[in-house]
C-alpha cells in the first residue's frame, strides 16, 4: 500500500478590489455559517450581472449545489481542478435556510454524507463573504478551515 502525503499551504487571499469583483461583507465572515458555493470567475461575473447564482450543473439538476466547510477540499479537487482561479462564497444561513435541504448524493459515489442543496433562485444578496482562491492547491481561507476543524455543531 502506498501513502500519499497531501500538504496544504494556507494563505488568506481576500479578493482585491482592483480585480473589479464585488465583495459583499455586509454580514462578514460568520463561523456559524457553514454553507459555501464555489464558482468559476465567469460564473461569478454572470451572477453579478444577473443578480442570481446559477450554473449549468445547477440548472441541469434542479437545485444549487453547495458544500459545507468539511466538503470544500474534495469539491475543489473533483469539480474545479482545471480552473486557475475560483470564487468561494459563504452564504448567510439566515437568508437561505427556508430553501436549503441536505441530501445524499444520487447516485451514491465516493462522496459520503449529506450535501446542502438550495432549491429556488439564489440571490447574490445571500452572500456573506467572498474570497478568490488561486490554483496553488486552492488555499482555503483560514476562517473556513477553522470552521471545519470545529465540526458542524460548533
């Protein structure tokens, strides 16, 4: 059996304003908010224009795919490995809870556990915090890693 050591270098890289990306920090980072959306740069720019967060995958499946803090690393590795930069959004649970449902993956695959799915139009005003993640193994913001470390009931 071979072991692979995966090491993460954690760097906080808030989205700089000179990149012309909107940063919504009206609520600011909240360690209790455990729901995130990862978008490509093009998907984020489209969301800012439309006012809603939606991707082709979301449209096809009939709900908005989300992740909690402990699911982010695998989500990034599986679905965003070809992207150099992505946008990580923390959503405000108080604004999405009525349309949020946790469901097992169908069909069951390598990923276990319930994943957050949002049913309905996900307005960008539900975004509490935004980060730009660079490919360097997609550094997860320290706030998010701390949240994952504390577990879901922290």
